[in-house]
C-alpha cells in the first residue's frame, strides 16, 4: 500500500517557509512560474487610424493562483506597414500595453514607439513587448491588451498579415511568477 504525506507548508532548516501548497494543490515556490497563458491572434488586424486612436491587436487574460504574484507579459507582433502618402514619420507606430483589473477600465501600463523608414517605403518588422507587473494582491481576473496607433494618419499597419500564403500570427504569453 502506498503512503501519503499531507502537508500545507515545507520549511527549510531555519524554519523559513520554502514551499506552500494550497487547498487546490497549487505549489508556491518563490521566484518560480506558477502558470502560463498563451494567446495566438491568427486573424489579420489592420490599423489605419492615427494617434490618439488606439486599436486592439491582441488580448489575453489570467487569474493568479496566489496573492502577491507578479506577471510577465511577453508578446511578438509581426508588423507590415506602408505609407502611400509619403508623410514624415512614415510607418512609425505607438504600441501600448493596457491592464484591466477585474471588470474595471483599461489602464495604460507601458508605452513603446517603433520608428519606420523613410517616406514611401514598405516596411516589415517584428515588434517585441516585454513587461513585468507589480505584485497582485487580489485574486481576480487581469486582462492585458496590446493596442497600436500610427504616429500620423495615412499609414496602414497590418498585424498577422498573410505572407506568401502563410498567416503570420501574433502571440502573447502571460506568466504568473510566485513571490
């Protein structure tokens, strides 16, 4: 017959908590990944409205398993743009990361600008997004949205554009890190 050891916490020799196991069997080891949520955006998003209008590119949600955890948000956004108008700052785009706590409003928590080349050129790039949140004290759903806005009107930015018959999709990965 197999033996079962039931514990809620494992301490090191000095008595400091090293591992916690909650009633659902989730293991909290500080500094380790607790869970990973991966979201793929497989349909094309075209953005033509200039700043200050931001359009959602990709959205992901996570509910922490432990109070006090932090999240790491990592995204890869394949982007193709063109500027038929020859405006200055052609193909440049603002990217913002928004957080929605529970059912609240979107709050901009990070902003990036990705410059483009000279006027009248087509441009292709992969835009990375990497952000670490502060500790989350409430166990509720957190939704993260990455939005974009061309710095000037006239540009068209495509995310998830089909290239050579193969869809280039955007991906967002959200990791809960125990504290």
